[in-house]
C-alpha cells in the first residue's frame, strides 16, 4: 500500500500542469457515420436536473444502470452473468479502482453502470465478472439544488436534498443530506440519516481535484427474518407485512465513504488519473433472526445470533498514467497503472440464542436474555497490482485492447484459539479484446480475461458465518456484436463462458469450496426510442450453469449452483402521449425462470413474472422545474420466495404504491 500512496503523492505534488487549460480528450470521437466502440456515456443525474431522471430514456442498453432513484436492466450490482461483481471486488468510481465495504450512496454517485461485453471496451483492465462503475455527482459551475420528498403505502418517508454552490472560479462545493424513516416489508423499522460533502477544485489549468466524504447513520429496528426448512422442500407461503420479533432484535451502525479523485491533463497527449478511497462500516450491534426446522404445518424453532461490535474498513486506490499517440486514422493509448488495497476486519464472537418453538403466523415475544460474547477474529488483506494496458483504434476498421497485470495478494486471519491462517497468491493477469467494424452499422468483438477476485464472506446461516473467504482465480471468454437497427436503436448480443470455484454449504453447514462452476450464457439488449414519444429498453440472459465436484457423494451436490436462474427477460417502456403535455407513463415487465434453491438441486423456487406500472407529471412550481412520480410495483401482488442461501427463504415484497416529488432550483 505504501507504493500506492507514494505514487499518488509524487504525481500530485511534483509534476507541473500544462500551461493551456483547453486540451483535447484522449478518447477518439468517430465520425457520425461510423459506429462508436467506446462505452456508453454515463446517464445524466446532476444536481439541479433531477426532475429529468428517467432510466428508460437515458440508458444505452439493458445490461444494468441506475439514474438517481431509477433502476433498470437485467443485471445489477449483486448479479452479473450469474455472479456478484461487488463480492468479487470489481468496482470502479468514474473508472478508478475502488474496494467498497459499503457501496456509495446516491448522494455521491449520480449513476451506476454495469459494463460487460462491448460496453467494457474502453475501460482499462476489465474483470471476468463485469464491472460496476459508479459515477460521481460532481458539483457544477452554476448554483443549483434539488429537493426530493417521497412516501409509500407502507408508511416509509424519505427526504433528499442536494446543492451545488460555486465558491470561486476554481472551487465548487456539493452538499447533500438524506433522511429515511423506513417501514419495511415485515413492518420493521430502519431509520437512517446521512450527509455528504463533495468539492470540485481546479487549482491549475488541466488539473481537477474532487475530495468527498459521505456519512450514513442507521438504526435497525429488526433484521429481516430468514426461514430454513427442516428438510429439502419448498416452504409454505411466508407471511408478509408481519413483524416477527422479539422487539430487542435490533442494531445500529455507521457507514462512511471518503476519498480524493484527481484528473490531470499533463499535456495534450498525456493524462494522469488517480484516486484514493476509504470505505468503512461499524455495527455496534448486529443480529440475525432465523426460523429453523420449518415444517409444512408452519411450525419451527427460532434462533437469534447476536454479534458484538463489528468493524470493517478498506483503503484502496489507483494511479493511472495514459499516453496517447495519433497516426492519422489510428489512435493508440498506453496505460501504466498501480492499484492497491488494504482491508482490516473484526468479526465473530457471536452468541447463539435458541428461543424455542414458534408458529410463523404468530409474532414471537421472548424476553431479552443476557448476551455472552466470545473472542473475535481479525483478518487483514493487502493486495498490490501493477499493470500495463494498450488500446488501439483504427477509424473505420476496429479496435484492440490488451493488458498485463502482476498482482501480489496476502490475507491473514488471526484465529480465536491462537495461530494465524495465511493465504498468499501471486498471479499474472491478462486481458485481450478485439472489435471489428464489419459495416458502418455492425461491430463484432471477442475477448478473454482472467482475474484474482474475492469470494465474499460466509452467509449468516453458515456454521462459519461472517468468515472472510479466500481469493479465487477466475476466467472469462466472450464474444458478440452491436448492430445499429436505426440511428438511435441498437441491438447488442453476446455469448460468454465464466469459470470460478463454487462456494456453498457443505454437509457440516460450513460455507466452503465444493468444486468449480462454469456459467455459459447468451445475453441480448435492444434500447432506444421507437418513436418520438415511445422509448423502450428490453433485454434477456439465458444461462447454462454447471457445477463440477469430483469425489462428491452421489446426490449431495447437484449440477446447478444454488441461486441459478436459467432465464431472465425484462422489458421497460416510457410513453409520452402527445395529447397530454407533461405526462408520461411507464411499465416494467420482468420474468425469471425457476431458481435452484438447494445444493442437491432437489428444490427450486418457481418461475414468476413481476409487472410494475408508473407515471410522471412534469410541471412548474414557482418557476422551477418539478416532477411528480407515482409507481405501483408488483402490480398483480405476486407471491413468492426470496432465496437467502441454500435452503433459506424470505418472502418477496407484495404490491406497493409509492410516490415522490422532485423540485429543481
């Protein structure tokens, strides 16, 4: 980590900025009649323009994006091509490496974009599980503010305010605050209060510095209830809108994200980008509420697992120097990068409380016992990665991206009984992607990448709950195309094959490596305006996952991983009727096939289709742009299960009406 800090300090303090403040971007801009191979621009969600947030109209594809409160796409932060890029550590802030203990709040991040396939081209050093790229909410040069007030039918209240305040010609401040009083699915409360400060400083021509800090304080009235069946069967439909105590199952915590990002155009053909970030989470008291041995007659036993104070903090960052060389129609970019992270975590010491028999339709009322915590464990992770990357673009012909990285990984876990569990790994990572312009409207691509990724922590229902899992080696190959159906509508399709170790519960209830899993699949997206008044985003993914577990006893480990869903299809549309100025109507239809629920594959959650329906009304309030947004999610009140681990279930939310109003100043 010291090498990373030294590089960052040297880059920011010792070098001299270019004398001119108007320098061309390092990315080539193709002519209008040539397909653009670069990643889609991040959707706009700036302070003072929140009334324009509309994910359907601002998303370039259906692979996953967030615009303010609007979320769309077949993938999200926790699931890309069947894996979690957040758990794997494949996260960026404005393209810079970031290791989040807690993801950035919407006070910091204006957008979130999932980059896979062709959309990852142009992001140096991609990863096998895809990238989650958070975009900064940068303060602008003009004073602006946005206020949002929201409520839903369950009684949740939410308020958000953002402001951009120019302090001088070279400094602009961004302020943000949020208050949420949540009444959740099971009538539990989760109250949070957050604040954010962002600054954008241009102390010299070509140099931009963006320091930020975001703090979120949470009070958790109760943690969601998880149901574990006595044997391998699908449980009866679970109660919704019922608080299943006891009242003392509660906790509180503090989340903090802070950091500094720098963009420096050293000269017309040289660019330095750097970022240093710290992400932390403290839980003063955390509990897991379980109903175990659930029977078909809706009876079971209750277990509460209480944790003492838990801490997890990670410092991460990247320094990247880019040199651009232009040769007529050809543009070359060479990247030199150093990435690093250092994570410290305190966990364990839990007290397991058996509260006796329960009936899941009757709330539990058990007096609070005295907790007996034991010694905690500590783990420490350090990783440093150096890399060189190349991007070559030949206008009218195609693009080539390649990279080599050498990574050094160390993890140490101090065991409660004494001793240290050590994991060391050194690996040469590579990536190469080739894209070709077949016609002015058609681009094809193929690529491969390997990686050393994190595998998360053991879930709450595991015997080794909260234990940090070892880093794993991963591999991906993919190929596909992008076809411009019209000037504004694009079809993107691809195939992929990702291989990773398979983690899940073994026969003793430990969350550990059971074998290997390969996810092969096809993904497709169509996005754009069909008419001046109708825009659509449609996509789907078809997966053929397979687990290989040599030596496993027959019938214990199935061929499909837990959580596998073979098909996901999503269609979203936004219609602005010409006869009703200011109004628009939108819908989202999401289908998913059955989901594998147990390691043996003997139980699956049935397929379901969820329909959301909403509308917007844009108007002026005291001369300011304003928006009223109304939406009903799960319109037909479909019942079903949320998988929370092998053989562990929770109810999905029922029909919910919600509304918010946004005012821009």
